[in-house]
C-alpha cells in the first residue's frame, strides 16, 4: 500500500516538473522571436525632409591674435578763421555731423561794414580814372596817343608855324645878303633881315621846347590814369577781402565725425586760436594693437585685420594695417600696430577694447561648413553637426573656429567633403532617416 502511494506522488511531481520546463522553454523562445523581429525592423520613425551642404576643406590663413584699443583716426580742434563774437552754434556734444556741415557763425557786422567801405572806395577810384582820362582827352577805355592830346596838338601847330616863319626869314636873309654883296642893297637893310632870321630861329626853338613839354605833360597825365586804375584794383581787392572775411565768419566741419567737445557758447569772443568744437573722425576708425616682439616681423602695412568688440559679440569688423611702430616698448616688450577699421554705421566708438586677428603669411588646412549646419546643445553647451550618409543622419560633436562670411571653421569632429544637414536640425537625431 505504501509503495503504491509513493508511486502516485512521484508521478505527480514528475508531471509538474515537466510542465514547468515546458513553460520556461516556450517563454524564452517567444522572447527571442520578438527580439529578432525588432532587430530586423530597425528605426520605424518618419523620414525627415532636409536641405544639405558640403563640408569644404581649404587653407586657413595664419594670424596674429592680440588686443588693443580703438581711437579716432583723426582728432581736430576746429577754430574760426576770423576773430569775433559767436552769433550761433549749430552742433552739440555727441552729435554726428557730415563733412562741410555748418558748425558755428561769427558775428559779421564789422566785415559787412568793411565791404561797404571797400565798394565806396572802388567808386571813388573809378571816378579818379575818368577824370585823369578827361584831362588828356582820352575816351573811356581808349588807347593813349600823345599826338591826340589837345595841348600837344596846339603846341605842334605853333611849332610848325614857327618853322615856317624861320624858313621864310632864312630865305629873306639869304637873298638880301647876296644883294648886299653885289652892292644893290645897303648893309643896314641886310642887318634887319638877318636879325629877323635869328629871331625866327629862336622862336622855332622855343616852340619845339613847348611841344616837348606838352608831350611830357600828356605822358604824365597818362601815368596818372594808370595810378588811378591801380587804385581801382586795390579797392576791388579790398572788396574781395571783405567778402572773404564775411565768408570766414561761418565755421565748417573739415570732415565727417562726432563732436566730442564744445567748449564755447553763444556770445563769447573767440580768436583764431580758440577751439569751437573738437571733432573725431571715426570712419575709418583706428585700432592701436599691441603685439609681442616675436610677432613684429610678421606685421606689415596692408595686412588684413579682423577685430571684435564686446558690444557686438556677433559681428566682426574688417580693416587693414596702416602703420607699424618700428620701436618695441622695453618694458612690455610689445610694439604698436595701427589698423584702419571700416566703421560705416559708426557702431565702433573710440575707447572700445578690441580683440584683433592680423593676417600673416602662410596658413594651415581647415574644414568649413555653412553656419546653418551648426546647432548648439543647450544642455551641454556643445556644438553639433549632422552628417548625412545613405539617407541617415549621424550626430557629430564639433569644435568651432573662426568665421568667414557665411561659413564656420570646424577645428575638430568633421572631415572635408562630408555632406551635412542645413535645415530641420531641431528634428534630427542619431540614426534619423532623412531625404533631401
């Protein structure tokens, strides 16, 4: 009896054990089947439409990195050309003014009075010219000829008359001398005609002297005309000077720039040495950059310069080296390089601290991608790029370098000639299916 019970219990235990093994064996096979099914299926997410660009390998220019300060390219203390009381000032501190703009006006009352006096002097001088011309019978604007002067004409006529009388007296003297020699006329009669001849000769000589005197007088009167004309020119020059004095009462800006100081006010008397405003030329603006003595041989005039300032972290301003100080500071062992930086929108201000990159000869290979291909991970503050291979996106963490236009240098994490996504970056992930 006991043996029968034992057999029954053994059979029940064996059946239970077989059932348990069958259960676990079946469950394991089912799990493996499900696992194989998932592995064969892959990423079942939606396909993302994107645009792509190419990573480009090219030579990156070598540069000198240094710091410096912005200063005005030119600083001018603008002073008036004439002294006087300030009538008006048209600009204020901090204002940007164009080249040639009116800065201030000096009272021009005295200059206008001098202009009126000069015009009166011109009129008087012109009257003096006409009077001098009238004295010698010269029409306005006519050419001088001494024979046309009335006094000269009268003296010439008298001289011709005296010459005629002389010739007649000489003829009579000769005829009566011959008659006296033949005894036909008495010596007393001949003496009368000889005296008449000598008198006629004296009168002719006197008339000739009078003619010369009249000619000389006419020439002197003509010189008086020239002197009067010179007086007209001098008076006209006084007009020009007075007009220039009036024009000089307006103070103009020598170039476009910012007003940094205005030390005078309306009503003050200023001289030609008094500064009305201080004007700063800020386009281009000058950067004074300190470079180490080891970099001095590589800095040359005309080299490209790129500067950045804290006020505009997302902008790079370009320019060129304009001067290199030949001396090195013995204390800091640095040299000053001056660069002119384009500042068309006047964003840069004098006194700003700058970080500068000065291009030097030579270069190194670099990889560049479009800026649109770069995304920033807000969690890790790392930058990432998605490389597209066979329609699948692969995430690459990269390190950024310099900017060049619409491209960004990748220092590490990416190779040249790879295809990168340039849109829908917020939707992409490692292994995402894409179509372009």
